[in-house]
C-alpha cells in the first residue's frame, strides 16, 4: 500500500524588537550569561510585566502578511509549568484569544497551507548541562516570540521546505524577525502522521520538537515518515509521543516524558490588561507592509519580462530588490540591470547575511547611470561590463573610469580607416570570406573593435569591410 | 469527595511532596475546603463575564531599551552560581 | 476635634519642639523594648531610620520646608520589597532573601524621608487571619497580648496599635489590612484596586492584592493614602488616585449622605458586634446622614468565590519559589526536579501548601469550568451587585469582622471555620472597592470592635470623610498601654 504524509508546523519566531516583551532589557543574541537581565525577566518576587507595544504591532504585521484575521480583542494568559528555564514557573502566552487567526500561505504548486493562529508569548532562558550540573542563563528569557501554528496541510517534505522558507522570507521582508535558525530565532516543531493515499482520516501523530535547520526538518520528516510506514506495515500502530531528532544518527527518539503529565492550568494573567487592536491601527500597520517577495517576483516577470529564475534571485532579499528597482529607474532595459546584478555584482556577496545587508561599493545610482549610458548608445555593452567590474574592484566612480572621449564613439572615417587596416593585415580571413566563409568576417570586425578599444560600431564596421572586400 | 489519588496528582503539578503521614489529614482538609468551594455551584445565577477589575485595556510600553542589571545583583540571592550562571549542582557524583 | 498623630508630630518637628533624630530614637527604643511582647517586627532598621532622621534635621536646620510625612516613624509589611533590606513574607522559603529593587510605594515614601523603623510580621505569604502562620510566630494584640493581632498584616496593626510606629503599610487581599486594624482598635484603609501601585508587593493573589495604610486615626490614613496613591507605569493595573487629595474633603459635613446597611453583612455576626454597628448607625443619623437598609444576596457566594480565585492565582504566583534564583534551597536531592520539590515542601508552611493545592485543583483539567470559571463569573455578579447598591447609597456600613480578636493558638482547627472570619472583608476585594475599618466599640473583655465603611471605586474621599465624621463624633479610640507616650 502507498502512504502519504500528513504534517503540520508549530513555528516559533523571535521578534526583532529592541527590548524584551515585558521588560526593557535588550533582546540582543548572545552576550555574557545573565547580563541581559533585570528583576522582571528573572521573576523576582513582586515584579510585574508591562507589554511591549511593538510586540503587538509586529505580531499583527506577521498576521497580515500571512492572510490572517486580526482579533479586535485579545488577552494574555498564564501557561503554568515548572522548569528551571522558566523563572516564574509560568509562561505568559495566549490561550483562547490569539492576536491572529485563519490565515494561509500559498505554495508554488498552488496549495494553500492554512495558518490556524499566531499568538505572542515570552521565550524561556537556556539550560546548560555539564557533568550533571545544570547552569541557567536567563538572557533569552522574556525575548518576544510569535508562535505560528499551521493546519496539518503539508503532504511532502518539499512542501515542508517551501513552507518554512516562505515563512522565513515573509518575516524577514516585513522586518519582524531575522529568522536566523542557527541562532534559534526561528524554531520548528513538526507533527506528522501517515495515511493510505486517498484516505481522508488522520492517523496517530507524533511531534518532532525544536528543530533549527531546514535540512534537519526535511531529514527528520523523511525518517519519521518511513519509520511510521514500517510500524504500520509490521502490523503495529504508531504511538502518540514527542520526539527529538538527532542529526548525527539521523534518527528520531522519544523524549522521556516529564514525570507529570502536562496540565498547563491556563488562566488569564491578572497582571496584564485587555489588548485592543483598533481597525484603524490594523489599517495603519497594513499600509506599512512592503510589497511581499512573491508579489514582486510576479511583477518582475510581467512588467520587466525577467525570467522566473532571475526574478526569484532578485526578490529573495529585500535590500537586493530595492537596489535593483533603484538601478532601473528611468532606464529602457530592466533585463540589463538584472544581468549586471546577477552576473557580476553577486560575485561580491557570498553568504546569506551579506545578501541580507547587500553593502557593495557600487551604488544603485551609479549602476543606474551606467545603464543610461548604454541606453543612449554612448558606450557599448562590453565596455560597460568591464567598467562595472573595475568599479566593483576599485570602488571608483563611473566618471573616474571612463572619459568623455571614451563615450564619444568613432566617426565613420575613423572606422573606415581601421577596416582598411583590418583587410590589409588579414589576407587569410579575407580569402576565407571570399570563398564563402561568412563567419570569417567576424574576425575582421573583431580586429576593428580591438583597435578601437570597443568604441567602433560593429554593425557599421561589418558593412564597410564587406564593401571593401567586394570592391577589391 | 476528593480522593487521595487526586491529591497526589495535584501535588505533583504543584511540585510538592505529600508524605504518607500527611496524606490522610490533608485529604480530609482539602475535602472540606473543596466541598465549601463547591457551594458556588448552588448559585442559580449563571454569572456575568468578568474581564479585569477596572476594565482597562491597551496599557503598553514603548520599545525603548534600559540598561540591564549588573550580574552581581542578578545572582546576588542565588545559593549556588558558576560561570555567571545560576547553578544546580549535581550532588550524586 | 479628632486630630491625626502625623500632623501633630509634623508640627512638633517644624516648631523644633523635638528633633527628628530624637523622635526616631524614641520610637526605636520603644520598639526594641516592646517588640519582645508584641512580636510586631521581624526585621528592625534603626541605622536606616537614624540616617534619614539626620537628613531631615539638616533640612529643618537649614530652614527648609518639610513635607507632612518627612521624619515620621513608620513600618512596611514584610511582603513589600525593600532594596538591601531582607524581605521574607515571613516564610522559610524567603528566609534570607534581600531584594535588589524597591517597591514603588517605598520609592515614593523614601523620597519623602519616611523614617523606616522596620519590616512587620505577617501570615506566611499573607495567607491567614491571625498572623500565626508566620514562620516567626504571630504578632500579639496590644490590647491583650494573649490575643492575636489578626492577619495577615498583624505586625503592622500590632506596631501601630502598640504605638511603636506612627503608621505602617500593609497589604489587603481578603481583609488583611482591615481585619487586624479592627482587632487592634485602629484604622486600616484598603484602597480601590489600582489606586496604589502593586509593583514590588510580593504577590499572593494579583487581582485582589492592594497596599494600604494602617494608622491610629482617620486623618493619618488620609494623609498616607494621598502620599502613596500615585499612578505607576510599572504596574499595568495602576491608575492612581482619581481626583483631589482626600485630605481636602476629610472634614466636610455629611448631612444627607446615604449610609447603606446590607442585611447579609449582619448574618451570623456576634451580637455585641451587631449592636455596635447599629450604634454607629445612630451616630450617623445624629450627624444628619440617612440610613438605608437593602439586600445584597450576591454576598453569600463571596467567600467561596474569594478562596477559589485567590488560591488559583496564588498557586501560579508561588510556582517561582524553586530554590534556584533566590531563597531557601534544599540540601540533599537526586536531581533538579527533586531539589525543587524538596525546597518547596520544606520551605512552605502547611496553610500555604494547602492553598497552592486548592488553587492547582480548581485550575486543573476537568475542574476549571466548575470552579475557576464559575467563580470568575460570580465575581462579575458581585461587582454588578455593588454597582447597583451604590445607586441607592453613598457608602456601605458593615462590621469588619463578625467577632473580636481571639486567643493565640485558637485559630480554629477547622480550615473552613477559620475562613469564615473573612466573610465581611472579602467582598470589597472581589469587587475592587475601597474599604476602611475603624474602631466602633469594645467587647466585654475590652477587645476592640471594628466597623467597616465601603465605597464605590475610587471613592476613597467619601469613605474617609464619613469615617472621620464618625471618629470625631463617637470618639471611641483607646490607646494601648504599650509604646511611645508623647
């Protein structure tokens, strides 16, 4: 029998606010242990939480960017469980009134992955175990999180990968999180079950906790899918449990259940008051949202006639897209700028974060100038290319690299002179041409171009050479 | 009527030990208290939704950083600490 | 004319009849002498008191104007956080805890050079009505040290009643300011929820807790309330005092004021207590006020609602005491979880454990709707019932406690019976209203009887006005044999 995967995601995303969700400590990653702490975020007796306005705004933006409804009335609840990384023995979260619900993300295959809800909550501290000792660092404690919960709509690891990548892309684009999985600012729990293809029922699901790499996620899901198939095939049944993925052995293993079956005893946090997001506020935040990457991609293909692949490369990072759009302002050929950026400029940005920030020593303005020179026929493509390379290497300005005379081009007489030289000094090529080798003329044109340092008009040169040979 | 088992279950959730000696008298007390609490279920009045006492909403903080505390102060009350962290020693070595 | 002790001492300081240091020393000496009998203080802070006093003397010497509370000897309940001063909640689990920040009320009073004599005794985590669940043993009643001072702010009431402090700040979750004030024959004000910042008050039940003054006169209560009822941005539920300082209207006449008496408040109340409430009503008539009787049936659910909500919140608020960041930590354990359980089992007293367990129970799966949710809805009912009551009267007159101070160690063995002592005080906390307790007579053993005036939200001015008029007309206050004689 053939089985299909049924998977849903719970994704935790750390919000890129300056301060923690309930106190004014920094949210900066890392730092010496317990140096980003105050009485509030280590839960000293008597301290009280005060909700960070920007956390609400970012969560609403995340909701809007994933097609969610934004709740007008919302509240904070306490999720009670005792663990050393949780200083108050409860996590302030949202239970039955999340800020955002009923959204979706559309995949390239047209399938919509439904978003059940997005709620805000506080992150926990970090435990380090060494030789049985437990060390606790609360720097991360109280960093704002949104939890994005999807419906079990994912059917393949490819869809899973695209879902996570899209989430990452959106959150970065709208500027609510850097989504650095390696730094834990984006973490995924995946619940996964299997069922015979065509069946509508849901099988018993297992949950793989806390994965912080897209490759691990897909590997873990593949492994878990096959494991469940084996279990079913061997006539046994899948046990509902929480699993940990081990990337070294590439296996999942059961997390030994805490002694107490979880009963979180949710109740409204009496230290915090109702959250009321007015429709005006929602409209305001919606207006602040940038054009999303997929919308841009579509527009680049339709408006600029770029191939899908180019459009994707140019929209993946917000800064690059902005750079591109500036560089083509008032130019005739958006494709040229795309080729320059992808073909040449990308050689100067290697890793993700460099693309994220996209600081290169050719401003979008000077690239724009360069392209306008091409449009106006003042310089030829190959000169433009080499100039761009020089600019990228030296950081020199356009006008420092090409002079007026370079841009002047050659008048017809100068071209005729060069053509005569070309014919004289290449008898073989001339003979080949006479004997019907059309291609031979190219090498003669090449001679002209070389000796005019690219300034001659190759079409003109070819015409003249043709005439010279005919008349000889 | 609350059972010993239920008391044990909530004791675990409360991170409290209940010794064999305590369990009976505690169960008895808890039973009285819970029976007393139960009297609210005689209320014919279904009640009224209760939000927060003064119906406040949108009390929010601006996202402006304030320097954190010195670590010495953060750790000042910890019984054990090491490497700038709160420490729970492994005493089973 | 009923005069406040604070105004009197303030006058003496300004007139240089006594130096602030002398005044502080007098109270420190009396405290050190009488605390052995009263057990009102769990920590004394003479150095701090004298340093502040010196600063005040300098100001006076320089001819600077001093504020009403400057240089006045006072106390803080031991659940109010004080930077650098032990704050234990009278629990083993916080036996050596020294806060690294100040509660907002203490920040305010420090600025006004309040002279802190010490931190006062209380029931462990404010859970109790006799002060006897304190790990340090109960505070004693200055009118008879064989009797309890009441609770949970027993130490504060004992210190003020015993005149070893001029005023104290307590906290009131279900009567913890008003009940001991009533037992000790003094004045206790529980402000409207949100009128005084809770920041730095170690939480028992966050939606019910409120800090307020315990004083020997209504005027003093008004003065302290005016000083501490400030909006605090650190407390999301804080609103501060609404309207003008209450001192301004304290002595207005109350002709035509409608004083309401709800029958339910007198059910099961001891006869002599009931009589003194009726006498108080007569005093009000003689002052030109109108007495209106009415029913408040919602009250019969107040007590169970209170215990369900208070314990639910407490079970969550007290989860943080795990030995890792502060406070007591068990010595021998197998692993982290075992350490946490041993710490809590050994660190908390029986009453606290009982309330944590009840709170966990009413919130746990399968019981939430029947207990917590239902109680929350009935809270809404009680809130509305009071709203309606204040359409027919300005303030409500009621007993503070159905009885007078009982003997030490007699806190009834039956837990539920013990809870019944709070029956007249908890409704105010459930509805977030202001309530004041003041002496209105004495029983056959000379133990004080307290009466309570309850106002609509943020109507402190009204109940203090009514309280002052009664105090001034009835003049029942009797000083104890303890403390400073000035």
